[in-house]
């Protein structure tokens, strides 16, 4: 073995293990993101229905992939404001 090449075997092992660990993380990350995205969309749909967004709107948006749910939730104040105004008008 040439002089100074004694640590190359250990360094090579460390590099190989690092590459293996990084590749596992890269493989698993999209699955975790997808799972959490689905969970968030289901939660947003339930909250939207409870707040008063029409069920048909929530179903249509949810079945299109859920990407439209955040804008609906941003407009929830409109639904809550309308419900509050109805409550105040009745008093």
C-alpha cells in the first residue's frame, strides 16, 4: 500500500454510507410531503364545511385535487362575516 493511503478505505466507507443515507432521505421525503398534503386537504375540507362553505363547493374543489382549498379557506371570512351579519340582524 502506498505511503499515506492507509485512511482511504475508511474514508471511502464513510462516503458510501453518506451517499446511501442521503439517497434514502431523498426517496422518503416526497412520500412524507404527499401524506401530509393529503391530511391537510382533508382537514381544510372539514373546516370549510363547519364554517359554512357550501358542501357542493367543497366536494368539487376536493375532487379536483384539493389545490383550490387554500383559496376557499382564505375567503372563509366572507362566510363567517355573512353568518355574523345574519345573527346580528335577527337580534
